[in-house]
C-alpha cells in the first residue's frame, strides 16, 4: 500500500511538471505570427484603451503631467532659435521628467524606511466554526461526543522595534537614494541640454551644406547650358558638358543625402524638446569660445570633469548606496533584533466540548530578542550578493572615470585640431575669394569669361561652407567639453 501510494504521487508530480511546462510555453510560432499579422485582438485592445483613457483622465498629479507634457505642438512647427529650444528641453524633455519622478520615488522610499522604525499596529478579526468530535479519551471528563459552535476572535497587536540595525541602515539608504536621485536629475538636465544643443548644431551644419550644394547644383546647371550652346556653335566639345552634368548629379545626390540627415536632426530635436520644428536659425560661434583649448590645460579640464561631471557623481553615489546595502545585509544576516510587543486578544466561544461557552480577554506584553544564527530567513545570506554588488559598483566607477578622463582629453585635442583646420580653411577661403575678385577684373577687361568666373565662385563658396561647418564642429566640441566638465547649465544657459 505504501509503495503504491508513493508511485501514484510520483506519477502525479510528473503530470504536474508537464502541465507547468506547457502552461509556460504559450508563445508558439502560430500565436506569435497572428500577433504580428493581426495585432492585438479587438476586445483586448478596446479594454486596454478604455483603461488607458480612465487613467489619463484622473484629476490628480497625472493631470499636471498631461498639462505639462501632453500638449500638441504640431501647430508650432516653425524655425526656432537655439535658446528657445534649450528652454523647451528643460520643460518638456522626457528624460528630465522621468528623473523628477525618480526624486519623488526616492522620497517615498525614504518615508517607507522611516515608517519601518515606527510602531506597527494591526487588528485581526476571525469568525470561525469549530466542529469537535471526541473519538477516544482516558479522561472521564471528556467522554465521547460531538460539539459544533462558532468562535469569534478579535486581536490587536502592537510591535515597536527597539534595536534593529538593518532598519537603521535602511533609513540611511533612503536618504542616500534621495541624494542619488537628485544627482541623476542634474545629470539628466545636463544631458538633455547637451543633446539638444548638439542636435541643433548638426541641423545647422546640414542646412549649410544643403544651401551650398543647392547653389553649386544651380551653377553647374547654368554652366552645362552654356556648354551646350558653345557645343552647338562648335566652340566646345560634348565631353566637357557631360563632365559638368556628372558634377551636377553628384551635387544633387549629396544634397539629397544631407536633406535626410537634416530631417533626422529636426526629428531628434522635436523628441528632445517636445516641440515640433521645421527649420533652424543660423548659429554663430560666440566670442571667446574659439581658442578655449589654449586657455584650459588638460590637467585642469580633467580635474574639473572628475569634480563636476554629473554622470560620474551619479556612479559615485551608487557606490555609497551599494556600501549601505551591504551594511544593511550584514545587519539582517547577523545582528540581533530587539522588539517591544503587546498583544490583546478577545475570544468568544458559543460552546465547547464540555457544553458551555466562554468569553476570554488576554493581554501579553514583552520584549522579544531575535538572534539570527544560520539561514534564519531560509534564503541564505544576503551579504554575499551585497559584497558582489559593491565590487561591481566600484568597477563601474573606475571605468566611468577613465572614460570621462579620456573623453575630456580627447575633446581638448580635437579642439586643437579643429582650430588648426579652421586657420587653414580661412586662408584657403581668403585665397579663393581673391581669385574670384581677380577673375571678375579679368572678365571686365575681356581676359576671362563667365564659365571660369562661375568655377572660381563655386570653389570659394565650397571653402566658405567648409569653414563655417568646421566652426560649428568646433562649437560642438566646446559644448561636449562643457558637458563633460559639468558646466552646461552655467556656460550654456547662463
């Protein structure tokens, strides 16, 4: 009989395991294919939409978020200045909004930790029915018989932690988490400003290239028409015209590619700022920006980045959090806990096995000492995981600091290279401009023609465009340096 029972239990366990495996493997290829082809079922989608609408229509803090972030900006699609978009990013950037909510979450977690050390009061009401059957007894008082009666129990319990280092470290961890969330908010603001500034500069560069490529294409088209007239008159050959047409096609192709980049930059700006935008305004490099790498030594830049970089500060705070979590785990695994407790219980029995009912009141007050010895919670030691997490956070800190150091030094080096390139391009543009003026003088004396002058003007225009693009590239590097050294809010918005 015993072996048969064991066999039945084993068969039942196998069937249960097979059923669990089948229940956890519902994402079959057929089901996934239907989801891709048809989307969510109509009734499921309708219920989800209804719940979403109810959630979004609540007149509480959600309404404030909807008002701040949910406006339709399509009607505002227009050329926007950089300063306006930077301010819009501060108001509507989703990463900044999430970081602000993380501060709220950290405050709530801190309050939870504090409540963990406050008195814990609970009430428990139980209404039950007891059925008693005395099967056998050697006590004549009990005798054989049955009894069925209701029992009502009301219990009031109070527990006050007196000594609990795990909860103390939890409070410290909550305070540190709030500071860490504030550091992450600063990092989100710095990052949003940097990404908005950089996307605007990329759009400005693409617009410059598009305008120049458009002028170049129009000039080549006019020159190709002139070459066609000369070819008909026997003053030029068809090879020259075909070469010019090939150049024009290349210019139009480059302009189409640059247009795609421009649209991508505008789309990125719209996401970062919560504002629809159709164009950007020209950007001038502010006075005092050029030559920054000559006034700032690499050592000073690296020190500023280590001290003020918001992301590095966030990683440093994570190390502090991991250390407090480790201390909390050690306390939970090994530290004694002392609680003051009180229990008041009122029990009403309408009957008993003796025939009569009873009503009792009982109050128990005392001090409880709990000493974890080994595997007290049944889930091992939390300290082991916490030790690993602390070491991992330190590894992340050193890796991030090396990355910030390297990026800061390389950004300074790039600014030096860009300064040199700007100087050479400026000389080339001045020379090309001088050639244009010379060619115009020669045209007036009949020593040149419009085709040669157009070629000189295209060359000068190309040098001018490259010079402006490199200036904007230098400004991008400067903004990157401000981001790395934690000076975005001070030097960009100020």
